[in-house]
C-alpha cells in the first residue's frame, strides 16, 4: 500500500489469488485498501479483475475456497501430529541433544550426545556454574539451562500443540535419573 501511495499504479497482477492471502478477511481488506487508490487486482490464471462487480464476486468465491483449503490442510496436519504422538512417534523439528529419531519415527538415545547430557547434569550437581559447563562444550548458559530443565532427559516428552490446543505427554527412554534431574533442578 505504501508503494501504491508513492507511485502511479493501476493494477496489481498475480499468478493466482491464493498466493496473496488464504484468509478471506485479509484478502478483502487488502482489496478494499486497493480500491481506495483505484488499483485493481488481476489474476492471470483465474481470469478475474476486481475493477468489475463480476470480478469482485469471483474473487470472493475464490477467497472462500482458499480459506477452506487452508482450514482443511490445518485439520489434516493437526490430526496427523496427534496420531503420530499417540503412537509415540516424533512430530517434527530437531530432537533434544542426546536423542535421535529412528526410521520408524521413534525416539532413540544417541549415545555420544547422551554422554554430554549426563556430564552436564553431573557437573551441575557438583555446583559448577552453567557458564563454565557451557564453555566446556561450546554452549551458551541458556542452552545449558534448557538442557537442565528439559524433562525429556527423565523420559517425559511433552507436546503443547498450539494449533491442536492440547497437551500430550509420551514416555521416552530417559538419559538421567529422576533423582539426578530433581537434584539439579531443586536449586534453580
């Protein structure tokens, strides 16, 4: 819109309408902003032009379908993540230090990394500062703090799905004992 205000623009051409917005509300808000400056939105592949009433109607229909498609994709993705978690399988991202994901999508301990995790807990239980522990491994103090507070290491993987609006907890193989985890975390 700032670019349109500063330049003499008659129309914006897009390949496909859903590349702009998949929310009908946001799409229409943008169109109304464009209309304030007499700028039309034209789609090359969908053959509509918002400068005509028919083009606006067609755009609204396409916008509704784009929003519906986004909702269906989100629902399928959400349900897929929940199903994977219910099968004790990883849902994505990078596993915590000390773990890897096997070809079946399940957590396994990475023995080399697990040694580092165990050493971090051992050093912290002896009173070594997080800064000094981090320096030993090239980690920041924040990363050491994250490792120490991470319940994965006592065999608890918690998933707080923002889109799913749920909290799922699965059991994984622990790297440190609950006693050690509690000992290190009680003084935090």
